């Protein structure tokens, strides 16, 4: 029995809670995954997994062993990369998850640069705005915009995203162009609500160094970034969006910036990865490369 391979297989079964999914993610036959786990349990003399018709769960011993496995496997990968070509040329699969509009408009168009620089890294890129469970879904890191509250993840801050307040020419023709925050009375917004909690987000403005939050009525509320900008273009109200997402619309004239003297605060941006995992070389180079991408002007 290859102990390290058995540990890798066992860790994936724990993370995915299924032998079949673990086999698919490791590109192994399902029978091989089952055999390796059974051999590992026999070698250790303990039951590591509880199997039901619906799910596979680690026993208390299995969870303790899993925590040790992921640390040992990370240490092994790091040690091997130190003494091999992988130190200069990282290799292996890297699974990342990106927000929809940010991935589509900024990251994916720049990926050719990363692939040319690190040709041995095989990227698997998910594009979604839904919360991703990194361990269970086998994702190495996720890029997220906005405030992050998750103690189970390590956060690497990236350059924040400047934002603008915009509206369509048709909306401004019908409602007037506000020149001050006080003139927002009588205006309406396209409201954005959290996909998780359903909470509506306020409009935010920075005036003379102070943050001002306002709630405006709106006929439409959405929970997707693309739909939000599209609703603004359709004349349904004021929106606040990052520069990169409205730059083309501003150039085309389908949106106009308003209240530029009191802009929204910059949107935080971070790359997240599981706290219990040592950061592999291929994740490190991706994080460093992505930080460089966001240091450039976006969408201008």
C-alpha cells in the first residue's frame, strides 16, 4: 500500500463525503478508492469512516487522522517542491472559484498570461456568485468581493475595487441629475439583496471623509451583478458598481456617472483558502499573479 496515496484518497473522501466523487476528483477507479481506504483502516486498526446509503462521514478517529493527513500531505508537497523543479515551475491541478462578473470581465481575459508563465499548472476555474464550501468541494482558493466573515478561511487582501454611482440617460432625463446627496430625495435605486440573507444593501457615499448610507425606494431588486448593471441601463434607478463593471457602459453612453464628488467606498477584494491547509506553491504563485492583475487599472 502506498501510504501517501492512501492518505490523499482518504482526505478526498472526507472532504467530498462520497467515494464516487472522490474517485472522480482524483481520476481513479471507484474500486481503487474503496480498496485504499480499507487497506488504510486495516493498517491503522481503527474505523476511519462511517458509511451510510446517503453519505460517508468520518468517525472521531477518522476526523483526527484527517487533520493530520492534510498537514502531512501539505508538508510533503512543500518539501518535494523545494528540492525539485516545481520550486521554479509549480505544477499540478489548481481549482479556483471566481465571482461571475469579476471572473468574466477581468480574470479570465488575463489568464493566458498566467498559463504562459506557469504552463504546468492545470487550472480549473469555477464562475459563480454562490457561497462555495472549499473543503467539501475540493476548491483550493476563491476570489470574493465585499466584506468577508469566515474564521475557517485565511484571507489575502488584494487591491480594492473603486466604485461609481451611475444611472441611465433615460432615467436622468425623467428624474433629473442629482448634484448633492440631499437632491437624492425623490429618486429611486435598483436595490441589491444578499443571495445568502436576502438583506437589501444601502447606497453608500463618502463625503468629506465620512461614510453616508442611504436607502432609496426601488421597483426592482436583484441579487446578481450582471442583472444589477443591466437594470441600471434599463432606466430602473441608480446603481453603484465597480469601475470594471460599468466602464464599457460609460464609454458607450448607456450609463452616466453621478455624484462623482461623493463616490462609493472602494469594495474590498480578497483571495480565500482553508485555514488548516498549508498554502501550496501553485496557490502562492496564483495569488501573487492575481494581486498583480488587480494592481493595474481595470476596465479603463
